[in-house]
């Protein structure tokens, strides 16, 4: 998958919500890391929720709790980056 600069920057800035220590220090390292862990970008809140419910254990969680989970990064433009750490 190709990750745009916005997605990479959001991941760099907020990676601490998913990982105890930084896993990337540059856009290039972020791109490599996201590619290695097969992170996905969903184009809408609905698609992000669907992906999470289909691929991760979200039973009993509200939609808001799912979108606030550590694996989900709101890109601020309607898209969501999902990183399975």
C-alpha cells in the first residue's frame, strides 16, 4: 500500500498511543514500518468501523470506543489509518 505524507506524519506524531517506544523517527521509517505490518487506510468512518469489526475483537465496544482504540489513527480528513500493532 502507498501511504501519503499526511498518513505518515499522523502516524509519526501519534505512534505513542500504540507503542511504548517510537518505532519510526522519519517519514521513510514510518512508511517502511506501516508497509511491514500491512497497515490500511480506510476512506471513511463507516469503512474503518467495518474493517475493525471484521478483523479485530471489538465485541462489546461502541463505535466511539473502536475509533478511539490505539490501533486507529484519525487522519483528520475523513480517513483512518489502522495499524495492527
